[in-house]
C-alpha cells in the first residue's frame, strides 16, 4: 500500500515516532506473552514457537528506536512484523498473529503504559505527603490566621492547615488506586472486537503481562475508554487541589504576607532589580499543573461523542496527549515537594497575625455561652460590640483588634477590656458580665483559642498529633501498596522472560 505524502507527513511519521517512544517495549512484551500462550495451548508448534522467539530476540530495541519512518509500512506494529518476517520467514512470522488483532494489541499497549503513568503520579504524591507530614510535625504549635473568603477568620495552626492538604492527597491516592485497578485489566484475546474461535488462554497472557485479570466483554475491551478517563480524572482532581495549595503558598511568599521563604535553589533574581527574590518554582508548578489539567480536558473532549467502537480518536493521536498529561502531573507534584522541603516558615510573623481582625471573638462568644448560659446569638452580639467599641475609640490603631498573644494589651490602648465588656453586656442583657482585663486577654488569646478546639480533626496540638499519626499510617499503607504493585509488575516481567526463553 502506498500512502499519500501528505498523510505520511501529517499522520504516519508523527505516529511512528510517538509509538517508538511510548509503546515499543509494551509491544514487544505483548508479542512474547502471546507467543508463550499460543505455544502453551498448542496453537503453534514448538518448532515455530522456538523460531518466533529467536526472531523476537533478534530485534534490537535501540535500532528500532533509531529507525526513521520510511513509508514502507503503516505503523510501528507493521514495522516490527517486517523485522520478524526477515528473521524467520513470512509463514512462521505470520503464525504469531493467530488469535489476535492490532485492536486488542493497541488497547493492551495503552493499558501497560498507562499503569506506569499512574504509579509514577502515586509515587510523587506519596513523597509530597511525606514532606508535608514532616513540616506539619514541626509546626503543631505554630499559630496561623485561617482565612475564609480571603479574610481573617479564626486562629488555627500551620499543622492543621497542612493536614487538610495531606488528607486531600490521601483521597487522591484512593482515586488513583481505583484508577489503577480499572486500568490493570488485559484486553488481549478480544481480537478485533468479538474474540476468537481459537482455544486461547486469556488468563495466561494477562498474568504474564502483570495484569490483575483479563477484561470482560470483548466488544467493550476494544471500545471502552472509561478506564482511561478515570485515571485522567483522578490526576486532574489531584492537580486541582494541588493548585489551590500552591496559590496559598505563593500568597504566603509575598512581602505583604512574608510567611514562607523558599530555598535559594528555587527562586530567581531580577535582571535589573537586585532586591527581587521571585518564588518562580511555585509559579512553574502552578503553570505545569494548569497545563496538565488542560490536557486532561483535551483528552475528555477528544473521546466524547465518538462512536462506541474501534476508532482512531482514542488511539495513536490521543495517547501522546495522555502521556504528556501524566508527565506534567508528576512534574508539578515533585516540584512542589522539592520546593517545600527546603523552605522556611516565619513562625514569629505567622503568630503575630493570628488574632488580627478579631479572629478570637468566636471564642469569647463561646465562653459566654459556656460560662453564663447566654444564648449564642446574644453572646456573638456582645463580642461584636466589644470589637466595635474599640474600633470607634479615637487613637485606637489598626492593630488594636489583636495580634498574637499581645493583642489584649493593644486592645487596652483603647480602654479597659473588662469595663467595656461589662458595659456592652449590660446594655444587651440587663446584667453586666464582670471580667478583669487579664481574664479577657486569656480568653481572647489565639493560643487559648486553638488549645480548646479539640474537636476531632481540629487544630489543638494534641488533636493534630493524633491526626499526624493516622496520616503516617495511611502513608505507610499506600507505600506498601505501591511497592507491592511495582513488585507484581517486575515479577511478571521476570516470569515472561523465563517462559519465553524456555520455548
């Protein structure tokens, strides 16, 4: 068959190069596994099986990768077939294609490679969790002003914040593991789309290639792409969460916040402004993650509204995009991990702002409810009026709303705390609530605010210590799963080599 030069330039040569980079090794593994199965079932003779195995052994992976597309064949598969024919003759080489099609070969190749992509992203995410756990453990006592709607809300701790990110990554691992399970099924034996009349052993080829089991319905084995979309979606969800975290980190790296300082290896200077220390590593991570999310969306667009069957929309032109998406996903995760491991948090600055904006007033209201059985709405009103009274006093600075553990002293710059609380509570309740300035200072300290919040999942150091222990256990379990999955694939490769060499 002679192909039009334009088709060669725009499609075949491009796809040939992509296939060599992505699928040559999976293709060869499939050839070996299928040959072992054909010989085991007596579908090919032992003599032909031996000749085919020697022909496969004679193919140099390095030479194939260095071979330019010459237009003499359609794709990588037919190029390898041509090499087999040269090595053992047309008749013998042709026997290897018994009971299979390029359709089930392609679908198997894609799954073989995709499971590696998934494991690589899982591995990177586990390293990130490990790094974040170490940072969180060092900062269980470090106060942090938690924001809602970008405004100061309540005091928390840096550990509490990071544990929220860690738990999100733990859920990402659940999604990626589920995607791996969906991907790690073997479509070989589905042939073109309806299977074969030969007595093949789908379980054997599946096992030799490290799959958990064969796929089910032969039509769906060729037609479906939900396994692909599941893993792409899981990666996109991870990246979306990571991007929100990175956005906070970049905000914290600004001079106005000054919470985070990246290591020297992750910042760049300006060509004309000597004072600049730009946190470009995080900007690159954000850009790479956004690129990967865009690629994930492109994968969805490419396959939606296509026929439920064998179509090229899910094949040669799509697979490099899938590979690029997973590669960028891994790059974004590893870059954030590396940047944070060498970073420093300004504990003093973090804690100095933990009570700014009246963030501890919720605890004052809660205290009044617990101590005096005041309805919460009334207690909230008292706390709000206390803050308003100090904001309205002439000469009260912006910092008078509270900053760290010195906030009550600064509030006293506007007048006695106890007297003001008695006045506003008396106006509302008819009975003044009597407190000394020191008592109110303790109630409204951010440290007290955090310490009393021992709700499961809350910021109290004792609670974050428990959460850290649980997350370390989850990390260990996920690492064990990753190691076991990787070992199963390595064991399968070893079994395949052994069975093939025995032919």
